[in-house]
C-alpha cells in the first residue's frame, strides 16, 4: 500500500496533547475550523473566528498551532491518513457495487468538506501549498488507477481503455465534488455518486443485453 504524502508546514510543531482536557480543547478548535472553512472559506476565517466558535480564548489557539495555515495542513494530513486506510477493492463491477464503493469513500470525507474547500482556496494563493497539492494529486490519481486496473481485467471489460488518463479525469471530478460537498444535499451527493459509478462502469465495460442503461449521461470532468 502506498502511504499518503505527509505535508509539512515548515513551522515548528507542538506535541499532541496527552491529557484529556488538552485533547478536547484541541479538538474543539479543529472542529470549529472545519465548520468555519465550510461556511466562509479559508481567507475569510480568522483565528478569532475559530476560537470564538470553539469557546476558547484567542491565546488558546497558539498552544496547539503556530498559524491558521499550519492548522489547515494538520487537517489535510488527517484527511489523507483516513483516505489511505480506505479499502480500494470494490466488491463488484456492477453499478450497485461501484456505488457502494464510492459511498464508502465519500463517507470518509464528509466531515472534511470544509477543509477541502479551504485547501483548494489556499493552494491557489500559496506556492508551497500548490506544490503540496501536486503531490496529493499524484497520490490520489495513482490510487484511482489501482482501483481501475483490476476492474479492467474482468471478462466483460473493454480492452482499449486509457486507464491513466481516465484516472486523472475521475480524480479531478472527485476532488471538485468534494470541494462542493458542503453545499450539496445528501440526495444530490447520492445522485452524483450514482453518476460517477455509471461513468466508470460504462467506460470500462462493454454494454450487453443484461446491463442496465446508464442512470445519466457521463458529466464532463470538472476543472480542479
């Protein structure tokens, strides 16, 4: 299993708290940041906003984090770690199996939608974060390719598919969907996953009399 990239803010880091009170206070700060990033984005969220939402004094923030940027990187490392633990073996190539697989992946990310929105915003303005973004892209594209390769070896698979290019397109689409996730209803998110599953299946496999028609026309890959 390829480990996720470890992102480094370049700032001195504080040791993780061990006492229950410190752990809870730090979690309140990170939860507040995730919620505010989802609502307002990265630039419009201040440290005062975060500490006010967490119910702590402003100075408490600096017990755990050097800066808002460092906090964002910590949250992205948490997300990448969780993604790295996801089982990348869909149980079936049929639409139901692929939809279940995508649901499991996106369920990991639900609480991180705000972080992804903030990360994309910050990476556009910060060259160092932009370089980290390229590392993340390379890792997630490689993971999607690992999902596609065994599916492409199944009996009904087409033999002429450009898997690396398709993995790159789907990676961009998934990240775009995650960045919009906070604004989507559960029903809309479920619909988007059904569409993605159908796109994957009808790109990789031949249609036959026993295959259901696609739920929707494949959407064009969203710009990242």
